[in-house]
């Protein structure tokens, strides 16, 4: 199978420091893959997690080096694929072959790009940062955010009791629709929310806190966990957590972890394992994805997506339609 590849492509660039107003659409060379990389014609990319990090597209080259056996289907030219690699605000991108997965039939391309980094993140959080089990109590901060909504759904899929915190009644409705059993508003005084959480858990506290907020909720996390619980701090939307002494963990024998996705999918079989489980859950109908809006691949479209994201008035994914 032969696929024609142009010499140049369109890409969104940021030539100087500034906001969305400095974006430009440039004509640049199509990247040349290294021996272990593949070239993808990008069809869809997304915000948030990281702008332009996720991509769905068509595989147009295979790696020159051999691909070791992993549990995913072998890559073939023309396949519709997904990757969590960066630099996808362009018509073509390269990625290591082991960080690319064929999208199974039955999963829509928009659904696939909407789930990429956020779902891989949510999956390692409930599988490795803390292994969620049936009957566990989990607290999800920012439960209506991209990762938060998926944590709520995965928690229910694995049989946990889910408590979520959100900032508005509208976001509370969204988190409830994702499976959260109980929702607390962050506008409620902290001491009241702590009492409510302890009441829901029979006075024991939760088994795990998934906290993407950071500084503002750090101390409260210690109040709402039970002995031997785990605090997973994976974001800093209110600022980074302060330095702390290990003795802070001593009274309840707690665990604290600060994970990042790259370390959980660095090895080929790790990426394959997560991709396989994710596709299986999605095909079973175990997850729903929230898409806020689709934007065109133009300077105006990408700039507007950035402004909309910065307004904090969006829920779900913002998609960029790069090509057919």
C-alpha cells in the first residue's frame, strides 16, 4: 500500500510570547520520522488536558526499525490510530510506534480523541496510583473536569462509592450524570463538607482522594481520609501543594503520590495494556465522553478554543478538526 505524503504542511505556530492573538498558520516541512517513529496524518486534536497533545489520524508510514511483539494489533498503513504524543496542531505529526494504537471499529474518531490523554490518565489513577476496588469510597476533586468525569465513571464501573466536589450546581448535575453518588459544592464551608464526607463513609473517611486542585484542598484531604488511605495529588489548579514532612503521614499511616502519565506508558507493553483495557471498557459502553465544541483548524478557530478554555466556562473536551 502506497500513500502520497506532501513535502509541506500547515501548522499552528506561536512565534512570540503572548496570548491567542500571536498564533500564526505557517507552511512548514512535513516532519521526517526517526527509525523508531511513525508518521500520522492528523484528523482530530483536542484541548484540554494539554493543548495539541492528543491526536487521532491515519497512519501513513511505518517505522524502519522492527516492532517488537506487544498485545495490541500490529500497525498497518492506512489504519485509524490514536496517540497521546505532542505537536498535533499540524496536519502531520510523528510518534514512537509503541505510543500509537489502532482504534477499533465501533469507536468514533471524535470519541477516541476525546478520551486519549484524559482517559489514560484516569485509568492509571484508578489502577496504579490507587487500585480502586468494589466497595471503596473515593473522593474526586473537580469532578466535572475532563479527568474528574472519567474518574467518576471508572469508579462506578469498578464498583466504588464516588463523592465529587464541584464549583457550581451546573457542574454538580454533570458529575452526577457521570455516576457520582454524592456531590459537594466547594462554596460550602470546608468544615461542613468534611462532616458530610465523614457521614457518608460511616465516620471512617474515604479510601482515596484524587486531587487535581492542589494547594487549596491539600489540608482538607488529610481530614477526610481513613487510616491507611492514599492521597493522589495530580494537578495544581490552585497552586502546588506546600512542602511537608513525612511525619505528616504518621497519624493515619497514609500514602501520598504525585504521578504523571508519561511514566505509566513509557514501556511498550504498558501503553498496550492500558489501551487494550480502555478500548474494551469503551466498547462495552462503560464510558461516555463530554464534547464541548468542535473548532476549525484555522488561526481563528484554534485561538477561540484557547480563549474559551481560559474562560473556565467550558465542560468536556474542545476538539480541533484538522483534516478529513
